[in-house]
C-alpha cells in the first residue's frame, strides 16, 4: 500500500544530493506530494508534482524520471 507522507523530513535523506526544484518543493510541502510504502521508516519514496515524478530507493540507488524507468 502507498501512503502520502505528511512528515516529509523522513524522506529527505533519500533525495540527498538531488538539486531538483520539484523535489525540494515536495519536501518543503510547497508544491507536490511525497509518497512512501512505509511512513514510519521509508526506504523508498516518490516525489510527485503534476506530470513529473521522481522515485528513489535507498538500497539500489535507482531512480526514475517521468515515464522512464532505470531499475
């Protein structure tokens, strides 16, 4: 199950080093949302803003942008 993360600071370490404005906006709750499978201890997160989304998973350092998938 996927949950909207209300405490976005829990996902900040997953996006560490990413300088994208959309990710910063989602983490700061300005624009967009952050979704996770485990809100208590997220190991992966998805930042969504409009049509763009960024996926981050800490174990493999994989990412996705838009509809492109590099897993």
